[in-house]
């Protein structure tokens, strides 16, 4: 009986852990690997301070930590600044500003930003869903190595391909 309860506890624990990670913050919690000189270490510490502040829900402090890094071209910080603006966390909510930061990050090669832009277009965040624009960003995310991009690409391509009418069996007329 004890083994059965321990097993049940372990299953519940791991399911709860999976739910927490699946619903965790959208911010990127690690910088891209940079130089290992003192400046790089200082920037890594500054980035980590922003992550800690974000998790403590001190969004203004997170912004203050990431903004200088984002301005200097750190693509993970740019992405995180976009999240803050999109949701109005520590800054006034500003979709245009969020997209500006996502674009900078994605164009600098940050796969999460490319994927996020694809999701925004696919969901109709900018008005109507735009699968063509989503496809472009998902393709970039795939080229940048995003692990989930292939699935999103397949689903988006399937929506863009005209459906074959029922009963036609896809045959082509010879006349």
C-alpha cells in the first residue's frame, strides 16, 4: 500500500511539475553564449538579475536590467523587453513597442522571437489571422533551430493548401 501511495505521489508530482513548466513565463531565462571576459560576465549577471526580478514580479527592475542589454543588441534581452511591453509588465502596454523588440530579436537570429511572431500572426493578434506571415516567421524559427517550428510549419502549410472537395478523390481530368 505504501508503494502504491508513493507511486501515486510521484506521478502527481511530475504531472504538477510538467504543468508548471508548460505554463511558466514566456521570458527567455538565459542569454546566448557570449564572450567570457569581465564585460560578458557583468552582462550575464545583469541579465540574470532581470530574470530574478521578473520571477519576483518586480517588472520595473527586470526592465531596468534588460533595457541596456537590449539597446546594445542582446537578442534574448530584446525578446524579454518585448514580452514586458506586450503584457504591460512594468511598462505601459504597447503592442507596437513589443513588436519592434520582437522583430529586432528575431532578425538578430533569436529563434524564440521568430516563433513568437509566427504565433502572433497565426492567432490574429494584429487583426485577422495571417497564415502567410506566420509561415514566414515559422520558417525563420526553424532555420534558427527552434524545436517546435516544424510542427507549426506543417499545421500552417496544411491550412494554406486548398482543400480537395469531398468525393473528388483528387483525380485530374484527362480532357
